[in-house]
C-alpha cells in the first residue's frame, strides 16, 4: 500500500444500528420514505420510481416521470430517505430548505424520524448512472425538526454521469452550510481511480471533531467541521436538464446495493480516521 494513502478505520465490530441490503421483496417502510422532500411539492411529483432485484435497489427515472416541482423544471428525481419533517401547510418549516428563493410547504407531511443520527458512520455501496443528464448523490441533511437553524449538509458524494469513466471517475463531496451560520461550505471535486458505475462503497465518519469522507476505504476529503444535530440520509438519482429525445432509452438507472450506519457511541472507532496505514 502506498504510504501516502490515508486509510479509513475499519467499521465498528458491533452490529450496525441501520442496515439494509435490499433483500426484501419491497422497500422497508421502517427504514425508508420513498419520496424526495415531499413537503415542498406534491405526491405524484416527489414519489420515487424504483424496483428491487437480486442486485439490490434500482432507482429509475422513467420517460413519463414529472418534474419534482414545476418551478425547478427540468428536474426529475427518484429518492429514498430515512425520514421526513414539515411544518404546517403554507409554512417555510421543513427538512432541507436548500433553495434561496423560499420554499413553502405544499404537502403537510407527518414527522417520521426513522433514522437520524447526530454523529456516527455511514457506509453506502452504490453503482452510479452512466445515463445522459443523470447524477447519483447521497447526502446527510439536517432534519430541522428541532430548529430551523439546523440546515447543514454532509455531501457524501455527487456523481455526474458525464464524470464516470472506465478507469477514472470524478465526484463532489464535503460539507454544505446552506443557511447554518455555524458552518462554512467546504466542497471539493475528487478524482477516483475507478469506474464509479461499478459497485463501490463510500463512507462518512463525523462528530464534533469534524467530517471524513472516503471511497473504498481511502480518505478523499476531510473537513474540521460537521453538523451537530440530527441528520436524515438521502440517496437520489436525478435527471437534470431537458428530457432526452426519442432515441434515448428509458428508464435511466442507478444502483444502491447496501447501506450500513452506526450512531456514535463508546465503541465507534474515534482514532484519527485519516491517519496513515503503513
């Protein structure tokens, strides 16, 4: 192993607090909400398109899929997330107020905190899309159910289809402050010596000492900051831009093979997760 490579610690020896390998016949409702930020739009627009087979969860963008919101068109998304929170109809309270032009609740959504750690470790094994105009992403975003200040985000990865190659791929990762004045946006584009459309495991470890993000056990991004409040995990496939023409095959797809997560605890390895592994 190259001495300059920074290795992540091994996962905790104990059983994961959150684990899904998508072996069930349908999506587990005790784990996932199959809508993308449903409070900011309407159910037919937020609902995910997907199927499950022996390879895991296949997120789809279908030819007839509507834009997530008319105001954001063209933008279609299929997403699963580990909970949801919104204020009353017409309010501006709700998870992931990520747009500066002001979002208002269109579908009042009962609070569901299926899994929302404030610190810990998440491993996500995915295969990114190669389909034109698509992006696969995984984010940990502030739930905002305790305070509307809790808007920060850990971007585990954003992988554009155009950035996926057979020998090398690029991704964006880091911390986004959004409107949380306690954080500063700290994002980077990283180059990976791999085909991101094949299954690879991404990892994030975060707590009061900061955030470390890695891929296939190798550290790719470090930040001295991290959100210090509950976060939902979102995994999303987007089609961004005009809908592809008649010569393009739908559905456009990406794979989620496995997700494991550990809430921070006494047996979570708190060694410096960026130290060199000789």
